[in-house]
């Protein structure tokens, strides 16, 4: 079972031959072209055109201020409500702990 199976002599390669044919006619390009004649330097790209400055009108400033105020108020309301929910939950857990402690400490005195 664990002995190697030797192929029949007609399919086995001879010791002097290889299964992979040798590579012939393969020409590699040179690794770098630094020994060639120097070429002209690359042209410097032109500076991109300047973008126009943003112009705010009094109406757009009023809208931006109102939008910012609304965002601050909404985010503040959400954060305060989350803090209030956590505080109420903590207080109720504390009250439950005190009641359970008093019930478990003196089960005979009710």
C-alpha cells in the first residue's frame, strides 16, 4: 500500500531528458534606459485657474445661521434626552437594589 508505484518503462522519462522544453529565442529588454541620450525635461504643468471666491448675500448668511442653529438645537435635544433616559434608568435600578436589599436582609421582619 505504501510502496511507490513505478510507471511502466514506456512512459517513464529517461534520466538525461527533461519534461520541460528549454527556452530558446527569449530576448529581455534592457533594465533601464539611463545610458541613452538624455531627453528634454518634462514641461511644467500650468497652474489651474483660480476658483472664484464664495460670495455670501445677507439672505444666504441668514439661512446659514438659521440652519446651524436648528442643527445645534436638534442635536442638543437628542443628547439631553439620551442623558435623561440613562439617569432615569440608573435611578430606577438604584431603587430596585435598595428594595431588594431590604427584603433580603430581614425576611422575618415585615
